[in-house]
């Protein structure tokens, strides 16, 4: 790509102007204080265990003739508890508790650290002032160097002609100078008539500034996201953070893209108590580009049979966990609605992109959203309550079908099935009084509707009984389930042929309206055992001083678990007369046995650590922990129905044995982990599918990982895959210096040599800021940019 120098110089100028004019006073980043030892220059000051009075020590002490005050010279020190003051000269007024100090003043004062040329303190009320002073306020980790500093009640300070920063050193990386300012009870730092400086060079004038300090959330502008993309052009996203109240906050985004326009967004967060939380995002864009035909789209977006002629584009997504009426009634909600099939794929990066939001949902709610290229977006509301023996639940579910939007299809012909509502009653597994039997079951009612397709009701009952039989060596659990289903459909549109499975295609006109019912049953059993042996590897450690810091494997437990499971249900005929709402409406016969063998290895590790007792002496203590460091599993199934199949014998020979699954999970130490799964076909004589990930990691160096996934094409009666897939993933992070880290993540499809995604980022971590440079390439787009954080503590 050719760079036009004047154009990029102009863009650089625009960025600089925006940054210089950014009101850092309103930077609303919420950070937590981590370490405060960079400025503990008075850490050696003496303390006393007496907390009721001050002690006063000096090389020379004298008093005036009226004994109104004492004067001291040379290593003058006052101490009480953890508070202490040291100076070359001190004058102490005994009646008022005031002390005047001069020369090389150092103080540790209620957790803060002070230096000054001259000072006065009220020792009774912990108040005072400093001249030519330097203060480190531990909470919120702020350095203030000022001509005059006053300490007021409630741990507040005011200052004049000051420099404020979160960086240590004589020449801080960044600072704010001000004619006056204060630090209030909440830890907020406010400055007036100030200048933002980089290495003492002023770069912006700030008439008023409020710096985020980590003690309390603050409204204000967050640091911008800056980058460039071949698909979107130059990008600048300026977020504003708003603290609504103690339970809610919001972030507003102004995301300008030179090729696409201004995308606006708002993200809402709500957490009134430990059981309730919500996260909602809405973004919208009047796009400069339209794709009226697939040829207008980039190569990675075409060939899906859909176009994108709309300029008005948006995405509404969110999740909520809470309760309704009572905390016992659990309420969950998932919202995912989008304007078109390409929106999420084109704008997947950044704070408001698909990737970031998906990670937040999984981390905070434990629930995912539909894949980025899924043309069906699912929204639902779920309400449930549980008692000791049974529970109830209700659900409303809506499916947005993107194939019938923006002129790609007639909305009146959309066959998407909506569930409005679903009601469940279920009984937990429990023993039947007076018998060895156990019972569990459920009842499920659904009302389904659609623009084009079946509409009606379904009631499904499925009581289940089991009889556990346990001996010293074996556990045998036979189980039987009865399933009764009733339907009532009041309308059935002619949707033509519908594919139920690969070799089962139905004509929708065969479906009959009115009342229908279906009865089926299924049975089976589980049979398993566990054998174990413990091997003594070393003698147990003794908690002695000579063993301090020693660790060793003491014993090893090896367990073998063989398991056999069998499931049977008869084949049903005449199901094509029933409506088809989802896969539960077409039951297939089952006659399958599955057998597996699992080996697990657990180690017992002992170590002797030194801890301080009540008197402050180091004593040895024995610590023990256990770790499941190796698991080996083999599994295979035998399908009796496939073994007796007569259908399509001339095309597909019988293959009742499934692939053999071999699984290895290895975690021998904190430095390495291996997960491996492979499926081997006894008929093809080769591996048909493979997944593995090997990782080496160390906290002080970083990590290296390698993964390989592949699938072979298969054409059998029971399964079919027409494409070979081989995906290689390599990457890692390397901390090549104390404050420098480089990361690489590379994924490639080895079948066609196509690069799926490559990301390279360089992180430079300093005491009071981080800088991250990144480069990312993927099909249809190459992007790069810079992220920085001035308050990374």
C-alpha cells in the first residue's frame, strides 16, 4: 500500500491535537492501587508499640525557662505507633501538642510519606503544613511536590504551586503542574490552572483537571483507541465514562472510521447486589458503503447468498442475571439483535466489537452468544425456581433470521420458529420411599409460532425410573424412561420439503393439523467400577528448619475406571404426520453400547515453608497438596442398528463401530500442559480427527504454545464431511525485559495456505503507564494501532 506523506502527516497532526486537547482532568479510568514501595524513603523510621503517646528522641534536647516548649537538634525523631517524624531541628510545644520542624524532614503520617524543608504539625489532631514539601499519598498512590502543602482533617490535602503525578523519580514520565489543588476524602485529585507535561515539557493547558486515583469510580473521558484498517480506514474511538450511581454506570463511544463514518454506541452496566448484574451494548452506524451485490463485498464476506444494501446498521446485545419478586426466582436474559449478516464480521475488533463483548459475557455471566457468522441470532428470557425435590422454569425465545432481512428474503416466508412461551416442571432424582427405586422426570409445555410454518402447542411428559445396585467392586444402574407427547396445531403452511436428517426428507403437506399424540420409551443401563493403588515414592517430609524450602512428591495414586453404557429405544413410524418445531419432534431409534477405560494419576506433594509465628519468629510448617496431573481415556461405541441396517447397502457398507477416541490430559507441573484428542477409524485405518494444544509457560518469562486441529473428509451412512480441514496455531508471549513483552498469535489453514489470523503486539509497561502497539491481519482486513494507559496500577 502506498503512503501519501502529506495525508498521513495531517492525520498525525489531528491525533496530536486531539490528545493535547483531551481533558485529562476527566479521564475516568477506574484502577486499583497495587504497590507503594517506590517512595518509602522513610521506611527505616522508628516506631513504638505504645499507641497512646509520642516518644521524642534527639542528640541534644533543651527547654526554655518557662518549659513552654522543648528544642532539639540532631536526629530529632517523634514516633507513636506507625506514625513518625524526623528532622534536623524540632521545637515541641507541650501544652498544644504542636511541633515545628526544620531541615531534612521525613515523616510517615497515617500511611502517607512526606518530605520537606520546613513544617509544622498538630500531633493531637494529625494536622499540619509543609514548605517546599513532597508528599506520597499511599491511597490513591499520588505524588505531590509543592511549594506549600497543608494537611486537613479527614486525610485531605491542599497545595499551591505543585506538581502532581503517579510516577516516581525527579523527572516523571508524565505529570500535571498546577497553581493550586487538593486531594479530597474520596482520593480525587483536583488541580486548577494546570498544564499536562511529558518529561517536564508542557504539551497542553488545562484550566481545571480531576485525575482518576483508583479509590472511587469517576466520570470522565477514557483514553482513546487509535488505529488504522484497510477495511475501515483510520479509526479513532473516544469513550466517555459516566458514573450514574453506586449501582450503575455507562460508557458512551464516538468511534470515527474514515471509510465508514461515525459509529456511536452506549454500554450500560448494572450491579445492585451480589446476585444481580447486567451488561448491555448498543451501537449504530450510518454506513458510507453499501453492498448491493455480493461482488461489492470483500472476499471473506461473499458466497453466502446474501447482500447488504442497508446503510442504517446497528447491534443490540446484552445479558442480565437477577431475580423477580424474590431472590429465589432466578431471572436470566440474553439479547442479540443485529441489522445485517455482515455487521459483526466487519466490526468485530475494538471495545464494542464482537470479540470483546463475547469475552465479557463468558467471563461475567458464563454464557456465550451465537457465532460471529451465524445467520440466526437468539434472544431469550428465562425464569426459574428450585426447591428440595423439584423445580419450575419458564422461557420465551426469539430467533432473528438474517437471511430474511434487507431484501434477502420475504419476511412473510420466514420459517423461524418462535417459542412463546415454554414452561417446565421437573423433579430431581430422589429415592422412592420404602423401595430401592429412584425417580426423576419432567413435564414441558411449549407454544410455537412462526411467520411461515407450523403454529401450535406441545406437551411432553418423561418420567424416569432407575434401580442402583452397588457392590464392593461394581455399580450397576438400570434405567427406564417413558415419553408421552401431545400436539395441537391450528395451522400449517406449505413450506415444501424439509430435511430432517441426511436420508430423511419430508413433505410439509403430510403434516396434519388438530390433536396428535406420540408415545415412546427408552431404556438402558450404566455399569462401572473403580480400582486404585497408591505407590509410596518418598518418605514424608518433616517440618524442620533444615527442610525449609524443600518439596517432593510423596506418593502417587493410580485409578482405573472401566465403564459400559447401553441405550435402547424403538424406531417409530408415522412421525411425518406430526408438526416439526424442533429436533425433539422426530425421535430416532437407538440401540447402542458405549465402553470406555479411564486411567487417572494423582500425586501428593509435600513442602516445608517458613512462616512467622505470633512472636515474629520464622518457623517451618508442612504444606500438602494434591494434583490430578495425568488422565488417559479410551472410548468407543457399537451401534446395533447400524450392524443390522438394510437401507442403502449397495452404497454404504455397514460400519457399526465408531471411531476410537483417545484422550490425554497432562499437567505434570506449573511449566507445561498438554491436551490431546484423536479419533481413529477401524475401517479407514487412519486418524479422522485430531485436536491438540501444547503449552510451556513461566511467570517471569512468558509462554509458548502450539496447536494442531484437523479433520479428514468422511462419507459414511452415519456421518458425512466433504472438506478436509487442517488448522495450525502457533504463538506465545516473551518478557524479554523487565518492562517489555512481545506477543504473537498465528493461525493458518494448511490445506489452502490461507492465513486465518495473525496478531503481533508489543507491550511496554512502565511504573505509571502502559503502551501497546499491535498489528493484526485476517482475510479481508489488515489493521494496526496503539493503545495506552496512563494509570496502569
